[in-house]
C-alpha cells in the first residue's frame, strides 16, 4: 500500500511540474520581458498587497531577504518595480510595482487565465468542482501545517 502511494505521489508531482513548465513558457510579454516564475509571483504579490518593505515582501514570499533582494534587483533593472525609502522611517526600503510592471502583470494574468480556460474547457463542470475542492483541501492542509 505504501509503495502504491509513493508511485501515485511521484506521478502527481511530475504532472504538477510539467503543468508549471507550461505556465512558465507563457511568461514572455509583448515587451519581450522574460520573467522567472518566482519573479512573476513577486510581481503579483506586490500588485495585490501594494508597497511592501523588503522584510515584509520576504515574509509574504516565504524566502530570505537575500533572495528577495536579488529578485527585486533584477526587476528594478527591467523597470518592473521601484524602490523608495519609507516616509516614516528612512532606513526602511519600500518596494512597489511600476506602471510598466502593472502592464506586465495584467498580461501575465490574461495569458494564464486564457491557458486555464483552454485547459479546463473540455472538463465537465462536475469534474471541475471536484478538482477545485481537492485543490482547496490541499491548500487548507498546507496552511494548517504552517500554523503548527
């Protein structure tokens, strides 16, 4: 029984990785800006949260500040995010999405939604509901595991 579970988990993991690669291949925008999946996640986090300090951004992304700093550096070079000193505390650096970054995010979200529509169009409504319930259950399990 345990061997069957391991085989199942390995197959599921491989499928998830292949799906993520397909989404990764859609991250080129009309401006020919290539983003890694983590850079896309960072941009989307900032677009949903608004300006964040580097430490807050690291916490939201669940990575250390060194990783966050390198990603922000690359996105600043591409003109997608901007850094500004906090008005309240000049020692704190705030990161926010630039206008160019907002355009890229809108395009990424449109591309990803289009891909999801294409993928899920042939799936029955009943199967989509089951899939959504399963994914929500996995997310809930992950969140409960983080709280321990």
